[in-house]
């Protein structure tokens, strides 16, 4: 959120003071104008930020809605087909060719120095 710096507020204060002195308005009215300007700027920044967040959410929902979806029963069939086609390559099903190629083997606890 952008904030007004002190110099900008002071310049705004001086310009309002000049206008008020021309019209004969009170200083309290001047302060109300300054704070109203700052409050309006803050509210506008919040509205813009909220709008940007809503746009990002909308874009994300559109991306998710565009994803191709398949039925769960079709996904299960595809998984089962893949498993049956690759079961001969699965070391947990057919075992390991040698004990050395087994990453799950127990490591020897003692070594000879």
C-alpha cells in the first residue's frame, strides 16, 4: 500500500490552506480535508489490492477448470494396466538379482580392521 510522504502532505496542506483562506473557512475544516484525502487514498489502495487479489484467484480458477479430467474408474484401469505391464521390472515383487543390488539389505554391523 502506498503512503503519502510528509512533503506531499505538507504541500497538500499549504494548497488547502490557501484555498481555505480565500474562502474564509476554519482550520478544523482544513484538517478534515487533509485527513479525508489520506483516508481516501488508503481506501483506494486497499480496493485496488483487493481487486488484484480477486483477479489472481479468478485466473487460477480458470487454469484449474481448463485441466483435462478423466473418470476415476478410467484412472484405476490405467493404473492396473501399468502395474501388470511393469510387474516383471518390480524388484519388490520378483526380488533382486543379487544381494548386493538390494538397497534394503541389512548393513553388516562389524568390520575387520
